[in-house]
C-alpha cells in the first residue's frame, strides 16, 4: 500500500506540473464542469417551484444529492477516470505490453497514470451544496455523521471504479467497445438526474444491483438525512464486493487472453 501511495504522489506531482503549463485549459475545464453541475441544480430549483417533493425529497435533499454526485465526479475524474478510459486503446495498440512487466500493479498503474488534478477542485462547490442542503434540513454535523458519510461515499467511489473497469475489459475480446462507453454515459446521466429513491420495479433492480449507478449519490444522501437502513448498507457492501470480484476475474481472464502487440 505504501508503495502505491508513493506512486500516486509521484504521478500527481508530475501531472500537476504538466497541467499548470497550460493554465488556460486547466481553468477552462474547471469552470465548464462547475457550470454543468450548477445548471443542474438550477433546473431542480425550477422544478421545485411547482412541486413540494420528489419521492419524499425536497430541494435541500436534492442539493445534497447533487453535491454528492459533484464531489464523486470530481474525485474519480481526478484519480482513475482518464486512465481507465484509456484501457481499451492500450489493449488494441499493444501498449499494455509495457505495463505487464509489473503484473501485480498493471491495473493500478493503468488506472492512475492520467490523473487530472484540475478535477478535484469540482469537489469544492459540491461540498458547498451538501453543506447548504444539510443546513436547510437542520442537520448538525458530528464526527460519527461525517465518518459514516465518508465511508458510504468511499464505497460508491470504489464501486464506480469497478463499473468503469468492467465496461472496459471487453476490449480484450472485442474490437469495438464504443457501445459500452455510450451505455455508461447514458446511465450516469440518468442517475445524475433521477435519484434512486424515485425508482420503482425493474428500474430499481437494474440501477441498484445489475448496473448500480442509482446508488452513487442516493445512499450517501440517505445516510446524511437519516434514512439509510441496515439493508441499504448490506446492499452497498454486497454490490461492491460482487463487482470487485467480477472486475478481477474479467481482468485476469483478459490478460491471459491478451496476445500482445505482436499478434
């Protein structure tokens, strides 16, 4: 673990130095991302002028939901998003050969090599949204509440990683995987706009278990607002464990199938 932390720290310093050379691009990406999230919050604000709640959630609930999604988006885009996104290209081009010289760290190195420090700044407006929503609901932050929220947030962060990798490893067997990117984008966009508490029937089964994007911001919001039950914790941990195992099985199977650039 210490070795991996040192690798992340070294890569992060290198990426920051490189990105700050192009400051205009660095800050443009930040403002564009923040504008998207703020516009989404304004849309919900307009909706709530006509209705009182959505599945029992008022505007402050939705602010926490949006803020959580914003922080999650900023954190995973800062760390593993761009690296995982590039895995199919590494497989098709033979670039994976270089990483296989350290098989214990192959997936880890691929995931963190393209960290984008600018994205972490998006977590600031996200935290402000969460703080505003919590204040409006009269939620008093305690150490236990903070640690519980951080724990369920971390589970969602790791689950998103597993989902991203699972949708990229088919590149070991398929030449075209763009459809998986489009599926992921559609599901993220849908879950970003519709909280999980509003899902019913087959949609809930799909977005809570099969493709659990519906959990991402919903469960942390439910925890912070006191509605997350034990069964929700068990579901979150179980889904994460299941996708973590699936990710490792698919990855190892894919590496065995991989024929390197020579083939």
